[in-house]
C-alpha cells in the first residue's frame, strides 16, 4: 500500500512543477513568519510588529497562492513564476529583508524553476553510429 501511494505521488509530482511550488511555499512561510513571531530571550521579548508585518502578510499570502497554483494548475506556471519573482523582489524592500533574505532567495529559486519547467517529455538521445573510415588496404 505504501509503495502504490508513493508511485501515485511520484506520477503526480512529475506532471507539475513540484519543486518550484515547494521552494515558493517555503519562501512564503519564511516571509510570513518573522513579523508575527515573538522571540523571547529570558525576560526580553523581541517583536517586529510594524507596517512590514502587513506587507509580509500580503506578500506571503500571495506567494502561498502562487505555490498552490503551481501544484494545482501547472498550465499557469508562467504567470505564477513571473508573479513569484516580482513579489519576492518586492519583499526585500517592503518586509524585513524578505524573510531575512532566505525567504526571498527561496522564492526566487522557485519562480525561476517555474519559468524553466516544461511538461514536454525529454527526447531520447540518439545513439552515435560508429564511424566508418575507409582505410588503405595493404597490398
């Protein structure tokens, strides 16, 4: 049962830009997390709830929607990829350095993978034919 589930997942994964969606989803979470996380060091509470938090909520949600779109509707990969790249670049300026740069880099990588992905199967390489050289016959 586990093997058949894994095979179905593999078949599903190969039909869409899975890794692109995964990187975009991770980037969205990394952009969403810092403004709303309260870090506590002993008695010191560190919180970054500023205007960047509202922007992080908007950009992170939109990136999450792009990740879901990449998985659910692979035919929209170009639109999702372009929006992902633009949003992740905007996140550097608007939200806490785009999830401390890690979220932006992850989203940029996912957007690039989405733009590069194609659903056409690879063409098999042609086997090289042995070269036939006409040598001089000894007499």
